[in-house]
């Protein structure tokens, strides 16, 4: 049930050239020209529950006489390279799962089929930020699959011993984290905050009304140096100074480990991190949505995936039947019951009604994604954001670093 981050492992420029060259023609890829086997690529070895994938293959066979759905699970680290190789070829998978932040790298170059006119057949879909991630020039190419929001996990005992309640504002959160660290000693973190953890760090930017970059006309403009972003980043820098012992060059991997080791009172991670907390810590574990400056939930970066039909698929009609099954009530319920946020919010309540489900749902309601530029994957590959937050964690002047990083973002995003 893990929502692992999608790792860009190939040059985006290479993807654009090779896929565009092969997918830009006017081939008639009707289901009549296809085979009896439809191929679906799912990302990650365990992300989609086996219960759901088994149901999908059986139901597809039952509804499509003589046809077979073949599901292949591709490691996240291999996915971009495999798509780059396969999407332009005659061996292209029919339906693919892709990380939401990388969708624009493919929607912008004609690698996926236009689903705009068929979207109504799928029914309700969301979150809206995922719909936007799958849209290019007002046409929908990749639909939401599942989502998992980030929220704060905490030790109930640690907060109780400190006389604290789960904080209601971002300012209160900072104060609580600093107090917890002071109470715990030099080797203890009130809040585990690795210096290069930008996927959590951008929540402080968003909470203060800032942004990473926005499109103005035909150009992308960096916004890390805006007054709103600076305010959030300075607050984040104070946390890095006063609330954590996490390494300044640390990333967002396995944030639950120091919690399991009794070295941190709080950490922030996607909802699936709950299942990585040690069994002997389970009763002490609590969760809440990161609070914003005004007491509402702060906007957080949403993890999750989109689904698309390959433009080179010779089984266009049957490929869409796969999407219809995934959007069916039965499948959406399976996702929700297994802790994954469903595309149809009618079934969100099936994720549960405990504090963890409440935190996940609350956080997802105000989630945001990275800039929907086809060049964003190049930003991730070049570690621009890791270096940016790492510099701030090390005490460098926020405004100076933000201005320099805006220039780097603009150079990448406007290529």
C-alpha cells in the first residue's frame, strides 16, 4: 500500500524526442487491429493491492469474452526508462500508471491518447490537482488513479508528557516541536526534519500563500523569492534550527525510522507510513493534518498516480474498458478499503473514520502538486529543490538562496 515517490531516471529531453517522434503520427490504433491480450503497467511492486489487481484481471475476462488483461508491475525507479523505451514502439503497453508529477512530460508530447470526450463515462474523478496534472492544453490525457496525502504522525506519550495537545496552527506546531526537542535532549528531535526534504518543506511555502513557480503567459516564473514564500521558508528554517537533529543533507526517506528508535516525537510522511511504524509503537501513534497559519489544514504535497492509454496502443477501445473497470464502484471501494485515496470521493469514507483516516482526508482536501511543466522531471533529476532546502537548513540567507533558485527553476522550466 505504499505510495513511493517516482524517481526520474532518464533525461526528459530524451523522452520528448523519442516518444514524440514515434507517437506523433496519424496511426489508426483501433481495437480491431489489436490482440486478445491487453497490457496494464502498474507502478511499484506492492502499491496496488493484490486484492485489487486480482479482481481487475478476473472482471476484465468476465466482461470481455476471449480477452485477457495482463498486469505487469514495474519498479518506480525503472518506470520512466521503461516508458521511454516502450511507448514509441509497437510493443507499447496499452494502459500505464505514472507518477502525477511526471505526467506532463508525456501528456505534452502526444504519448497518451486524448480522453477528454470519454471522461464522463468514468464518472466522478479527483482530486482536482490530479486532473490538472493529467491535462495538457485543456485536454485530458491521464486520469487520477489514487492519492495519498502527507500528514503528521506523533507520539501521544511525548505530547502528553510535555503538556501539549496536537497543535491547531503552524505557529503552535513550531513551538510544540521546539519544546519537544528541548525536553528530549540534544539527540532527540521534536520533529524529524531532514534538511533536503523538499516534498514536506514546500507545505510551509504553500501555507503562507507562496508557490514554487507559476506560468505567466508562455513563461514559467519562479516564486520561491516572493514575500509569501520567504515567510514560510523562514519559519521552516527556524524548525530546522530548533526542532530537529536530522542531518542537513538528509532526504525524505523512511522518516518513521527515528520514531521507531525513540529518537523523534513527530514526523511527516504519506499516509502509508503508518504501516511502517513498529508494532510496539502502534498504540502510542497518533496523527493529524499539518495545521496552516489560520487553523485550517495546510496545503501539502499530494502523492499518488495517474493512468493513461498509450497513443500507440492497438487496443484503444479495450484499453478504455480497463479504465472503466478501475473507475467502477467495486474497484474504487477496494482502493479505499486498502487505505488508498480513491478517485471517486463517494468512497473516501471507506478509508475509515479513525484519526489517521481523518488526517489523510483532511490533508488531501487542501493538497497541491508541483508545477505542471513537462520539464519538471528535469528539476527533480538535477536535485534543484534538495539543494535549495539543504542550503536553508544550513542557515544560509533565505532570500538570497530563493532568488538564485528561482533563476535555476526558470532556466529548467522554460527550456
